[in-house]
């Protein structure tokens, strides 16, 4: 233990040691929790048989399957065609013009007595080339030599047929079918059969597709169809492969996608957990990097390591439902210990950190039903916070037991709430088991806190509030010794304790430490109590001693007190304040007395050996000790006199360089001065002077 304390005291501010402790915390978190968070991987190949039911550990989108569905949806969308009504009008005009041209050529030929060949040539010149190719020369001749009345009838029939047929939508694929309708349309036209066939041929050629492909509308419809496809997701807990099922291409792809194949070399889970560890450690690094020593960090690391090892032990227990054993872990003890030894703020951080780690370590729902529950995290967090907040600065063992009972109560309430939220999911026996574990967790937290507290205090040399409360017990042997052997010193110590505690709390220092240190700071006076003025009833023995001998007696009370405190194994902080509360101040009374007697006394001989105050608490105890003695010597203390004495003593300490080895500031000294004045004014407040009551004879009636 002594070696550990020596190492911690001499490396309290070494940055390298601090970085090593941070690194250890990170590695421990990584080593303990990563294998609980990392999904189990399987050694499977295509067409293997699954030896167990495999569920997805995460929710992830299957982009390949989503794209496939989108492509299928787009392919199902038919091409969009737009009906062009003007096409029908154009083709009607075209077929009408054709027969009109024939009629014109016939009329002209009749007037000029042209031959058939000339009529065909004239027609060929006036028709588009492709139209002339639709009929043979003989067929054109037949048409040209038809009776004008027949041509007129043919024209009307053709125009009617084209207008009727092209009023409907005709696509390229439907063109042949539409042209076949021409035969039906011209079936009852009064024409010779050869002429009817020729007219039918021409009319069919007039029928063309009247709808065109609309690329923009088609693409828009396909895009809408693709947008309606919801992403294909593999849900957390979703069964990917049943036990005994063949590993198909689709299953293999899904296993690969969620990272369950051993040949998957993805570093994403590793990187993700690394970031999680950084997030968990960041408040710890910030807190201990700014406000605490390496000894405090090492203490926190020890408590947290014990907690993690306890979690690992419970996690390895052969239980059927490992998630339930997490409720048995007395994690609250970590927050309670940290609250007692390091403070409330870091205790809250500890409760949060333990809750997160516990929920990760005992999270088996991924393999059970695929959903990550926060119930255990809430349970652990509320228990830790309850234990931390219940413990006040005035700590006793009974208070720790009460905190454990309170934690058990909170655990039961939280557990009952979560069980009831399951709406009958658990049986009465299971509910009873859960509640029993909640009770046991709180009780075990108290047992562990009480058991580990003295070990940690001794190992790390920590003076906890609980230890200070124990030392403030009036039944302590040293305090009884002061009370019985030096009652004046005891009363003086109580008064100084009140002053020092108020001043320390005003500037944020440890008021409880200052109070308890004041109880023991003059323990050395019990060796020769009557040589100190507060214990003198009759004459002053120093009147019959030389200044040098008196000086030796007065100075010796510091060394005597330190020796007695060490003999009783008092904490180092108490011993230091007792040793430093006079610093290297001058015994002015005996120094001036020696000057009057000898004329050549050295001031160094009449100074306390020191050391000077090293902490704020020691400095305030030193000031309060002198202030109390000086104010007590006043016959009629007033506010003005008290303030003058307080500020004079503080100024004298500064001028004598008694406070140059501690970190107290001038601003804090001003606060200390005001606080001491306020406290002393409350103690030495003015009282009503009662008149003397004269005795009068009582006259009887």
C-alpha cells in the first residue's frame, strides 16, 4: 500500500502517466465490449446448409434488390403514344385529292382525245412517286378508264373509310389490322369487282399510324413507377436463413450485406466501435484532464475496472437468459464509491458510462428477437444516479446502507414499470425473479461500497467525507484527550473550525476537511496544556520562565501534535494542516520580551519551523486560528474592531510571505476576510446589558 501511495504522490501530475491511464481505459472498454457488439460471423459458402437460424444484426437497405424492383416496375410501364388527329384529316385530303386528280385527267383527256398512255403519264407526273408504285400500270389504266360516276362513288367510299378508320388510335403494330377494315368498309360499294379491288388497295395505303411515341411522357411514367417502389430493407432481427435451409445466391448476398460472413473484411464495425469508445471516454478525459490529479484518475480507473470485471463475471454465468442476469449486477456501487471519493459530478458520469457498458455487454436481444432494448440501460442508469444523489456530503456507514435500500427501491420501481409495459409478457414467477434481482442489486451495492471504501482509502491515501465524519466524532480518543486535558484548547478548536469551514466553503475549498483539521490542529498542546493561555485559570507560568524556554515550549506543540497524529495513524491531510497552521510565523510576544531582556535576540530563533501552508485549507486554518485568538482577547468586540483585526492578520500573513506557497488568490482572501467577519459578528454580537436587580423587602399585606 505504501509503495502505491508513494508512486501516486510522486506521479500526480505527470502527463505521460495520465495518458497511459486513458489508454488503459480505452483498451479495456474495447476488449470487454467489442466482442459483445461485433456481430457473430458464419463460415458459409453458396449452397451450404445453414446449421442454425440466422438473423440480421442490423437494419440495412438492400440497394441491389431495390434497384431490381425498380427496373421491373419501369419495364411494366407501357410506352406512351399521343393521338394525332391531324393525321386523319391529312390522309382524307390525300385520298380525296387522288380521286380528284383522276377525275381531272379523265375530263382533260376527253376534251383533248388523249391516249391511255398519255393519261397514265399525266397521272404519274401529278402523283407522289410512292403512290404511283402502289398499283400496276394496267391497274392505273383501269382506274383512269372507269366511268366518272364510278370514280365519284369510289372517292366518296374511300374518304368515308379513311375518316372512319383513322378516327381510332392506330399504332404501328396495329396498322395491318386497321387496313383490313378497309375491305369491310368498301364491301357494299356499287363498283365492279376489279375496280373495287383497285380502290381498296389505294384506300389501304391511305391508312397510316395516327399515334406517335411520347418519350417524355413514357419516361415520366416510368420514373413515377420507380419512385413508388419502397426501399427493400433487411430489418434487424429478420430471419435471413432458417436452420437447414440452402444458402442461395439471394441469401448469400444478404449475409454478405449485413456482415455475417467470415470472408467479409469490412472494417466498419471496428471503426464504429472505436468512435463509440471515444465518445464514452471524452467526458472522462475532459474532466480528469482539467480538474483532477493522476491519483484521482487512477482511483477512478480502479473502480471502473472492478465494475467491468464484475460485469464480465456475471455475463459468463451459465444462465438460460443472459439478459436477465444483467439486472443482478450491482453497478450502483461504482457511482456510490465515486461519489464518496471523487465527487458528485464525476459520479453522474460514472453512472452513465456503466449504464451504457452494461446495456452493451448484456444485450442478447439481437440474437433473440432482433430488437435492441434500452430497458437495462435505464435500469442501470437510474440505480446509479439514485445511489449517487442519495449520498450527501455528511456520510456515515448508516447513510450508505440507506443509499443501498434506496437504490433497491428505485430498481424495483423501474423493473416493475418495465415488466408492466410488457403487458403480461412475463409470468408471475419471472416477475418475482426480476424484482428479487432488483432488490439484491441494491443491497449488494451497499455491501460492496462499505467493503471497498476502506481498502481504496488506504491504498490511495484518500481522505473521504465519510472518514472525516468519523474523525469528527467527539468520542475519538484524541478529541476526548483534548476535551479532558485542555478544555480551553478544545473550545478554541471548535471556534476555529466554525470559522475555517465557513471561509473554505465560501471559496469552494474543502470545508469539512478544514473543520476536522481544526479539531486536531492543537493536539500537541495537551502535552503541556497549562502553558497555553486558553487553558490558564490562575497565573501564567511563563511569567517565571525565560523567553527562550517559553519559546521552546510554545514551538514544541506543533512537533508534539504531529507526532501524536502520526502515532494514531491520522490522514496525511490532517497532519499537514496541523504542521503548517503556524507556518514560519514569529512569536512576537516572546521575541520582544527577549529583546527587552538581552537586546540582541534573533527573530529566526523565535519563528515556527514551518513548513508554510501548502493548500487553501491550511492557509485558511492558519488565518482563522490567529483571528479567533485575537478577537477573543478583545474586551468589547465590535464590527469595526473585528474587521480591523481580520484584515490586519491577513495583511501580516501576506507581508510575511506566509501564503506564497499555496494557491490561494487575493480575490479569495478578500472573500475569506468578509466571511470571517460575518461569522465572528454572529458569534460576538452585541447583547442587551441588563440592569442590576435590587433586592427589596417584600411587604406582606
